[in-house]
């Protein structure tokens, strides 16, 4: 149990990677708060799964692109559990679209949710940790896409590079408060975000063949790396980025 007596809040955890991290951290003893945008049933199922295994959890709906949602989520964490030790900024969208005719609203929504949302949430969590006075950890779910491009992700990949950069700069700003800030860079993980894109068998098989391990990731694959970064095992790790991609990035030929 690496997170006993720790409180972890996670955005975008009704499903997918956020849910995988929430359930995995709860198994390591963390008390969990999850944020989500719209899927009440999925959020309730995440909370129920954690409680059924003997853990503690709550869910709060809120759009991360609204700064008030960040304040409300942090306050809910304090109201439920009295403190926040670890904050995972995970919520994100990737509406695949070609570059040349990208609608302005798709671009701006993606920036607001993925980058502004991570910024507001990280700032609110950090202020609470500074107030508590005993340090903490911020983890941002960036992406392999912070390092490499995507033809239909020209609006998305800059947000993932931005989130990686956010953790590097907050590591500097918050180190004096004992707050460690790190980024997770998933490769391709099978979730709703890419369900349509990977419905094409040829594309899916191609992406599988690009990994060293011969398979795409599952949300549970993200739990161990997140638990590690949140735990005291990573006590001297800050400003770092951890690829969790089955060897996709290194596999040139
Ligand atoms: N899957 C992958 O291959 C990869 C994903 N990532 C990143 O991982 C993160 C999670 O993605 P993934 O799990 O795949 O996606 P999913 O679509 O499976 O889950 C997205 C989650 O984010 C929530 N969400 C969406 N918009 C908002 C919002 N405005 N405010 C609050 N919550 C919101 C959703 O809530 P609800 O459903 O309730 O609306 C849901 O809980 C994203 O940041 C993504 O960029 C990075 C690399 C690879
Ligand atoms: C949504 C994509 O499948 C996924 O998102 C990322 O960040 C990865 O690069 C994958 O392309």
C-alpha cells in the first residue's frame, strides 16, 4: 500500500485513464475524489467500484475549463477528507479534425479544456497544498503527443506539450513548498477518446505493431506509474516526464 492516509483528486475520472488511476490509487489506500464533465452513470460506477473494494470516494461534476470548477473541486476534497495530498490533472478531449478547415470553436474548446483546465485545476490544488504546509504532488496527464505530431491532432498536440511544460514550470515554482510536479505521457491507450479512430481494424493493428510490447495500452496500465509518482518512492522526482507507451516512441525501425 503506497498511498495509505493520502488523498488524491483526479479530473476526468468517470472513465478511461482517469478511472484507471482512481481505482488503482484506491487499491493502494488513497481516498479518492473524481471530477467529470457529463456522464453521471459512469462517475457513479467509478465511485461504486472503489467503495465496493473497501475504499472511500466521491464524485463532483464540473467543466475543468471553468475556473470556478477548480475551486469547487478542491473545496469538495477538503470537505470530504480534510486535505489534498495528490492532484492528477487528467481531463481532456481530442476531437480529431483536419488542419486546413479546423472550426475555430473546435480549436478553442480543445485549448480551453486541455490546457486552461489543467492550469486552473493545478493552481487551485497547489494553493490548497501550500496552505496545508506539508507538500504534495501534482501529476498531469500529458501524452506522447507532446513529443510527436498527429495529422488530425494539430489543435490537440500543442495542449499536451503545454501540459508537460506546465509541470516543468510548476516544479520550479512549487519545489520550495515541497510540492513535486510531474507529467505522465501515455502512448495509445484504449478508451472512448479514440474508440472511433481505432474502430478501423487496419489502423488499430498498425498502431499495435508500432509498440515494442505488441499491444495498445489499457487504462489500468496508467495506474502504477501514477501511484509511483504520487508516492514517497518518488520523493526526489520532480519536473520529470514518464512515457507509458509500450515502447511506441522509441520504435523507429
Ligand atoms: N487514450 C489515449 O490514448 C491517450 C489519452 N491521453 C490523455 O488522457 C486523458 C484522459 O483521456 P482518456 O481517458 O483517453 O479519455 P476518455 O474520453 O475515456 O475520458 C475523458 C474523461 O474526461 C472527462 N472530461 C472531458 N471533458 C471534460 C471537461 N471539460 N471537464 C471535466 N471533465 C471532462 C470525461 O468526463 P465525462 O465522460 O463524464 O464527460 C471523462 O471522464 C486526456 O487528457 C487525454 O488527452 C493522453 C495520451 C493518450
Ligand atoms: C486520442 C489519441 O488516440 C491518443 O491521444 C494521444 O494523446 C495519443 O497520442 C493518442 O494519439
